[in-house]
């Protein structure tokens, strides 16, 4: 995230009054897990433990979603996003796995 934009799950920023509410801002990223990730995840699932292949994909989808949220908020003229909520899902079927992260918050000027 850039130094000029704050993203927080709280509805306000302590000591920084909100001067203007610009409206809702959202970002949605869907990222496919590849065959190799799926294969190693199946092995991890069978033997137990954590799947670093899937963990890396989850980290990537989070970073990309937050970056997109940042860009959209800055395009609206915001210097902060408050009230961030996220929803993470896995989409599977027909031999494919995909991860989806949806994020929504309120773009504001503090």
C-alpha cells in the first residue's frame, strides 16, 4: 500500500476527523490455483500440515485486492478507506480451483 492511503477496518481514524465521505469502494480479485498447487495441496491434505502453495496464492490474492481497492479509492480522491470488510471464497469445479477475495469499504478524506 502507498504511504498516502490508509485502509482500516475501523469506522474512523483516531485523532483524524473524516472531512468528506466519498462513497463505497470495492475490489474483487479471482485468482486461479494451478495444477501444481492443487497437486501439492492434495498431498498436504492427505498427510496433514499447511499448504505453502495455497498459502502463497491466498497471500497474492489479498495483496492484489488491497492494491486494486487502493487505486479505486485514490481515483475517487480519497486518502483513506474506513470500515473495510472482506469475504474470501474458494471456487472449485471441473478440476479447477480458484480463490476469490471481495473487499468493500468507504472511501473518505481525512
